[in-house]
């Protein structure tokens, strides 16, 4: 493992071109007319040029992170969006077709409430289940994995998730604690130990819950496919098509929790590093599989615990970056373009994160200094960002314009830049979002200046 | 003797620090003296945090070690000297937001710096802040929030405090997540703290002045 994922594969370049052409083609998208198809391809080309750093795009693409904003925009509550897929579609359609950002932010994070209800997810509180109908879902911080369990995770990640983690985070899946260990099942005496746990009544109940959750998930997926078709069919390519996370965040967000993982850097340093390594292949495979299905090139990777302030530079280099870099290399080797959304600021580690193959990733920043980023990471990677949320929520259109102008004049020079926001734009004033999009489409034209 | 304990704490050497504290106790060092050296160590840790040498994990670890040593020593302290507290700070996460890690760090640092802190927890309605201010009579009120929805909750809380006629009795500081200087103006708070130590500094400044 130590030696794997250190260098990109020889076919990375070819695979990337193939994936770009699949994305560009948009096969299966029900385009409204030839103009819509042309607009879609034009927008994919803007992003492709920005990503590959080979030539300046015609203009800077504007791809804000919609977050939960479309619901606010259309006057749909979070509860409705999570339980009524038609309301979800209406909101997403209204936001994209009215404001015309350059990319479609698929509502993949507006997860179906009924699936959460059926499985009784403990990780989050959601509308009608801990928070009011109008509020967004929120993560419930806790230690869902104990520090003493690192070795279980390292020994067999799948068994750890099935036997220990799922029973804790899904009320309906407690019986999975008895799910059999799989590697021993390879000889005739092990057939019964494999099958027997599934005869227990409570296990049958758990599997039934999974089947019900599966039915609902398929309904949601088909609704999402239809919503996506309607919006992409009007000329808006999706901004991402898959999801994965940095191994350190897998552990730090929802296994050990923030407090747990911060203490583990002192108390369980070796175990933490090894566990991160063990998670790399799964986190690569899930993004590759999702992008194969969506025909997209960019898996979305939100980065949480590696920001300035959350750990020292030394800790970043020791605990966070090695496994994240391997994840990046693994994805790039498959022809994918990791879309690394670095929440918080990364000013103190821009040199470290510049160690990525050129023209193969997007570094999307939140509070990072974009001038500094342009001089470092910007030499090897497309930058995205970073209109701040305080400005969009509490500022004026003129202030938004000034900020966007500075971004375009700085980070936008010579291409390699996608204008976006520092986070999901819920809470923003409509006139500010509109100004951001319209101003950048005009001022961000490269031929103009 | 206690210098080695201070050093171990400052260097984040948990096992060594606990060992040294135990030895000091066994060797007859006054429990209060040990606690005082812990405070000295926390002060140095705080300074390193401000200088950008230490970060949140170090504060968390320091808090853990302090908790462990206090648990070892507190039962041995016959009667607690009434410590001269610096001032009262009320703190909570505003309505709609259930995040508390940042807030908890601020609480830890305030307490380590001698403040009397009341933490009213997460997702607190404006009325809860008002009620707690009436009861606890703090000089400083801290509001925390991670999400953009906190902007309006902070604004409403400041308004509620104003309506209750308590605005002049407290100084209000906001912090956390996406909060910025701009949101200070938006919400009507007195200050924005970009990090935990900045919050402590503000509290010190405000409690000294009044």
C-alpha cells in the first residue's frame, strides 16, 4: 500500500480525454433544441479549457455552489424538498433556468427524507426529525467509533462498517452486528456460518428495512435523473458527478468526530495514519463507479479537517495530505478530475497541496487568499472560488461586483479559473446571486480586455 | 520541580505530564501548586496558539490533560480557595444551529483564563439568551454559529436583548464558521472574534474596562 498511488498511470492522459469527450457529448441528455445542446457543449468546453490549463477559455465559467439556495429561491421548505421530489425539481429548475449559472448543481445532497426515516439515521438531524421543516439538516457530532477500534477498522474495514459502525449510525440496522465475517467463507463447513445469521427474525427485519430504503432510493434516483435531464437539457452541464472524501475526513468527520480525531493525532498517531491508508482504495473506487454511471469527469470531494487552524502544517503533512494525495493520484490515474473543495483557508499549506499532476485537478477554495493561490497551486491546477457567503448574504450588489472583479483580475488571469462561491449559497440575497452570475459572464470574457 | 510538569504539558506529552503530576503529589507538593502550574502551562499553550505555532488539536489536547490532572487533584483540595474570577461570560450557539465544537473551545479557554462561564448550549432561542442574561448577569455574551442561518439568528438575538432593555448591560461578541466582521455589523453585535483566543482577548478587554 505504501508504494501504491504515488504516481499517475501511463494511461491517465488518454483516459482523461476519453472522459472529457463523454461529458462533452452528453449522450442521453434530452436536449430541448439544437441551441440548448450547443450551449451545453460550449459550457463544458469552458470548464475543460479552464481545467486542462492548455489554453485560455473564451470566458470564465461561473459555477456557484447552489447548496440549499434553490429551495429558498422557489419558496420550498427543506422538508418539502426532502419528501416531495416534485417540489425539489420545481425549486432546482426555477433557480437554474432563471439565474443561468454555467453549471447545474445537482440536488444530490438533498437526500430523500423517507430513506433516512426508514433506516433511522443517527448521524444527522433533518426536517421533521430533530429540526423544524424550514431548517437544513445538520450533522450530530459524536464519537461513532471508539479510539480502541482503530485496529478493527484497519484489520477489515468492511467488517468494521457492517458489524460496528452501521448498528450505531442506523437504528434499523442494529442486527447487522451479527453479519458474518466474509473472508472465512471459502469452504464447505463455512456455508452454514454464512447463512445462519440471516435466519434470525431481527436480521430479516433489518434486511426488509434496507429493501424498503432501496425502493425509495430508486424512486428518488429516477426523480433526480428526470430533474437533471430537464435542466441539463436546457444547456447546463452538471458541475460534478460523483462523491468521495479524503480518508482523514472519513475518520475525522463521522467516525471519530472532530474532537476524537484531534486527540488521536497525539494518542493514536500510527493507527490513525494506517487507517487513512486502508480507506484509500474504497474511496477511489466509489468515485470511479459513480462517475462511470453519470458519465461525468469530476467527483466532488469536500475537504473539512485539513484547513488552516484545524491542524498545524506539520500535522497536515503527516496526517492529512499523504492519503489525500494518494486518493488524488488514484482518481487522476482513472482519467478523473478530482474537484477538491477546500473549506476554510489553506494559506499555510499552498505549497504542499501544489504537489499534484498538472491540469488534472480543480482546487476550489473557500477562504483561501486567491492571489497567493494563483501563484502556487494555480500553476498546476485550475482554481475555483471564492465569493464569500457573508458578502452574498449581507452585502450589496456593488460590493459583490467589486469582489468578483478582483477575483477575475487576479485568479482569472490567463485562464485556469472557475468563478464560484466559498460555500453553498443558502441565505444569499437574490440580487447578489444574480449580480455575481451576470457580472462575471460579461467581465470574465477573455477577449474583452 | 513543577517546571518539568509545565514543560510536559506545553509539549503535549500527555503520559509524561500525568506521570509527573502523580509524582509531585506523592512527593508532597501542594495540590494547589500543581493546579497553578497547569494554569501556567495553559497560558503558554494559549500564547503559542496566538502565534500560530499551535492549533485547535493542541488546544483540545491541552484541555484533555488539564481535565485529567484536575480530576486527580481536585478531590485532594480540602477547601477551594475562592478564586478571584475575572468576570462572567454567557455563551451559546444561536437558534437553528446545533454545532458546538468551536464554542466548547472558547469555553475551555475562558475558564482557563479565569472567567466564570455559563454555557447555555446549542440551538438556543433569543428568549433563552435574554432569560440567561437576566439570571446570570454576565458582562460579556458570546454567540456561536457555523451555518449561514446563524446570521439571522444572531441578529434576532441581539434585537431581543435590546428589547429586553439589557443591551447596555452586556458586550456581545460573535464567532464561528462563516461569521465575519460584516456579520458583526449585520447582527448588531459589538465585535467579531476570528478565533477562540481573539474571543478571550475581547472578554479580557471588556471586563477590565468596566
